[in-house]
C-alpha cells in the first residue's frame, strides 16, 4: 500500500495468469469437455518476437480474458517438439494456430500479433468458428481498422486461411 494525498491506495491487482499446457490429446479432450477452442503458441526460445508476444500480447487484459474464457492454451517450444515444428515451419516464429476441439484448424497466423489484432481474432473465432471469410472480414474490416489496405489484408488472410483449410491433422489430434 502507498500513502496518497487522499489516503491509502491499494497496490495494482496482479495480472490474471494464463495456464499453458503441453501439446497432448488431453488438451483437446479438455477443449471438448469444456466446449472451448485450442490455441497453440509455437515459439522458439531464441525468437525475439516470441518473447514480445509473451510480454505484451499475452499480458493484455482483453486477450487474457478471452483466452481464459474460451480457449485451452497449448505452448510448444519448436526445439523440443520438432514434429509440431515441422508441421507449421512455414509460419515462422511465433506461430499461432487455433483449433476446434475436434482438432480441425480454424486459423493459422505467423509472426507477432499485437494485442488488439489478437483479441479481434479471438473474438471473431468465438463469434463464428467456421474457417474462412467470417474471420478474414472481421480482422480486415472490423473494429481494428487495420491501417493497411483492406485488399492487401484480405489477400494475405485468404492465403493463410486457404492453407489452414487444406491441412488436416492425420490420425489422432496429436499424432
């Protein structure tokens, strides 16, 4: 506590924690049981932007609230899980992949996602989890008002979504 001009002020509240778990079938079972999505954060310990995501995006109150409410969180270090790393190597580091509870991919994003873009993407998935144009439109033309041209954003997201929709997990979710 600190003494202020008008009396005692309480210390700022500690940020709400995110509960990350390893890549496993149990994470998808939990998502099915709790009617949640699975968010995979694929990172590398040597990756600068991975650390920025941890320090900035994953500490943002809006992002934390959405993740804790509707997502099972899975964090994978690319060096410790080369099988997962190889599956998403085209996305660089960090890679963010959102799955439905059945293991089907909803969206894959590469690189650093600032908090406002991340929270917009998470909310768009909650509002309409079908992969494709609904998420693209929300990210490009929704609340965010991304400063680059809508057409360029649309093309980049369409490419990302197309590859997301064509790749399906073989065998079990975590084979």
